């Protein structure tokens, strides 16, 4: 089996998660690592045995042996860099969000469609074993979702990443963190979102973003979703999902799943791994090898960005 050779852009917290997942997948070789801080990027590359290091994505795209690119770069760069990868003839997986505007997302989808290349966005919740278990129950007709209640809470009153390191860019509750739940809700319902409302709290005087937000969604099939987001919450941190249906209640915490009575559900047989990022990367590699559209293709997740755009207009008004 000919190895698929990958360039990974972004040597930060999420780039390392992808490197850890990729090393578990047969027939994959990361041959190039791109990062803004060259010293740090060289250190990460040395740890993972990656020969080529650069501060410029264009250098990696110029390597003819690179088959595909995984982008773990700042949100504001996602659309432009995805387009650059596709124009260079490379398959691309871009971390969530696909873009920070509807126009940017649409541009990526249009180019992906005309290129015939695999273009995927890292909507990881589609791949976490916990959410896959619930999805399988829904597809089998054994569980009908009535309400999804979600809390996405962080303590980030300054520009830091998941490793507690300083960030060079500003994160966003709507265009990043809400994207996870907006897409997941429609995916689990198997029904498009037909109504969306949003409220936001005060704008941070330095970061220039809302630190608290509340979103309501309704799907065409009648199911509803309530999403609360905060960068002000001083623990516990993370995202917690409560699925309320006609036959059960499920509590999902990333890759783990519990009943409404906090009884742990064994999801170890749902997929080949309990790591959602690894499963996401496995889907990307499989789609390239099988010449097919991946789950979480840029085309599949585009409706999410239409909803985010509509919510953004509400908040501006």
C-alpha cells in the first residue's frame, strides 16, 4: 500500500492531537510541518520524526510528494489556506471552523466541488464514539431526539490555547465553538435547522469578542436545541451534551457517554478507537484511498455556516 504523505500546518495544541492520531493509522506519513514559531515547530517535528519544517504553507504545497494537507491554523486563515491547498492539487482537511464567514465557506465548497479532491472539515462531534453511538440509535429508529441541551464552557479571559499557551489570534464563541453544536444538532436530527436565535453578553474590552452567548435552534422535524457558551466559566471546563429523546436520555462528554442517571455506557465497540480526532483522521485517509466524499465534507457542513451567518446578522442588529 502506497503511503499517503501529509503536510500538517499548525504545531500547536490541535496539531499535536492530529499528529498523535495519525501515527496510529497505517499507510500514513507526515513529511512536512508548518508553524509560525520555527524553533517550536522544529522541536515538535523532531519528536515526531518529520523531516521538512517551514514557517510558510506555500513551501509544503510546493513539495510534489505531498498528497494531502491538514490545517490546524488560526480560524481567520482557514478558508484562504483551504483554497490554496486545493489549487495546489492537494486533498485538505481543515480544522473547525471551515471559515469565519459564509462567503469564505462557500468559496471553499465551490472549489472543492470543481476540483474533485477530498475536502473535509474537522467537525469532530460527528466522530466521537459517544455521539456515534447516539447517531446509530437514531438511524436504527430506536431513539428519536426531542431536545439537545449543550454547555460549552471555558475559562479564557486572555488569549490562550488549550495548552495554556499564548495565542496569536482571537478565538470566537459563534464562529468556532457554536459550529460544533449547530452541525451536530442537524446531523443527529437528520433534519435541517429552520429557526435560530442568539443573544450575547458584553464585549470584552481587549479581545473585542462576546465572552458569553446563548443560542436556540429548531429543526424541521420539531426537535429543539439550547446551547450556552462562555469563556468566563471558572470550571468545570469543556462541552457537555444532554440528549433528551422519546426512549432515553444520554449525557455525552467528548468520547464518553452516560445514561441520564450517570450510568456509563460502553462505547468501546462503536469504532476502532476511542479518540474522536484519530477517527476523524481515519475518515479523511479512507476517503482519499476510496475516492469518495468523506463524512463531514465541506459540502455537508456548509448549512452550519449559513446558520452561523444568520445568527451573526442577528447579533449585529
